[in-house]
C-alpha cells in the first residue's frame, strides 16, 4: 500500500455540502409514519451540517437510517459527515454498501477516493479516482485529485499528464494551472511551467508566491525584463512583508548583476533589507558574484545593515574605503 506523502499545501478536492442524491436503488418500503419521521430526521441532520454542527448532524442522520434503512441519501450524507469527522472506517463501510447498490455512482466513488486518501491509502484512492475517470472522463476535479496522488507517489510525469488532460477540459481552473506549473517546473519543463503560470495570471488568480515562481523561471531563462515585471507586481501588491522583501532582493540582484544598473539595484537592495530580508547564504552569494557592479557600495550597505556573514569581513572586503572603519572593529550584526 502506497502511503508516502509529499509536504505540500495542496489537498484533494472534496465537496463539503451535504445534499440529497435520490438515485440509489431502494429497499423494502417501510410504514408511512416511520418513513415520514426518517425524512424529518434526515432534514434535521442536513440542517445541522449546514450550521457546522457535525455531531448533531451525524446523530440525526443515524436516527433516520435506524427508521428507514432504504434512505440512501441519509446513508450517503452520513458517510460524508463521518469522513469530515475523521471516522474513516465507518464512512467507508457506508460507502461500500452504497457502491454495492450502484457500482458506477461517481459521487460514491469520489467520496471513497477522498476517504482512502485521508487515511493515507494512496493506492485505494488512486483506484477509486481511476474508476471515476473511466465512467466520467470529463471530471476535472477527479483529474486534479488523481494528479495529487500521482505526485505524492513520486510519479510526476503521470501527474503532469493528468493535469494537462484537466487543463484541456477546462483551461480556466486556477488550481489545476497552479499545480501543473509546479509539476512542470520540477520536471524541468520551464516553458510549460511559464505557460501555466501566465494563464493563471490572466485569470486574475495568481498570488505573490506564484508570481515569485514565475519571476524565477524568467530569470533562469535570462528573460530579465519579464522577471523584473513580475517582481514589480509582487512589490506593489504583496500579501506579506516577507514576499515583498524577497521580491525586492531579487530585483536588486538582477539590476546589480545581469542589468548592470547600480543605482536602482542598490535602492532595491536597501529596501529589501529594510523589509526584513536576511538570508545570509544568498546575501553572501550576491556579494561574491563576479558580475556584481558597485561591489564596494554593496558591501558598505551590507555592513551598515549588519548582514555580512560572520568571519568574512576582513578577507572579503577590498581596502577601498567603502566600509567604515568601525565596522571592522566588531563582529557583524553587533
């Protein structure tokens, strides 16, 4: 059983709204009074779900089933509630019972996939989603969920294939585009990753992290004008000071190396430090970059900001008067 997980913020999609199905085969008819009461309990269970009270929802849906075992919609919705409560064994028992009645009911199969994924059984989840795709090859959400499982099972090529299929069906699905860009980037398909992120940007659904990824791809491709354009977008509309500081540092690095524009480069670098950027390893890499212009001014700025790596001051800084003498008399950062 494959259970490996990749550390990621990506999660499988799962419809959170309980609703009536009414498409399953029904069993024997109960008396009218019991049936009506079961329906009332079902309605109460659904109402409590909508209120976020899963405990009462489960209670009333269970009562509905006790009165009318043929009430398939209550059985399905109870399974969904159990899944959200983390009661995966109980959820799976109900779902397998429903599957025996309707083997090709895609809602049941999708929920089985979600339950299997949630309890860490990637093989069972993959099998459930593969069955959905056999029945409904146009299900974008299922392609997406199956791609997550492939990616977490160390099958990035398969994940990319699934996401490309989803994109072909719906080229405006932001989640698909974001994950596709990530997978394509890890596969080394820079142009495909850029294409996915540009489509995400065109949707107006791109965030700072994705814009930083896009900027990095452009920078790696030596398309510095496009990289700077994306970084400027982050600087203007960053969701966090950390993202803004990151964008400013990258902007300064490009201007001070590839673009050879010292004044705006130094200003961007200064703003980055003021915003809290302090990655010592990358700062040292920039300081030692042979293509760096205004190296003396950069080192002076680093010294003033207390960001020079420890033990590197005396042997890395040229004696050009760029660094104040008092900076040489104490460890960096004091």
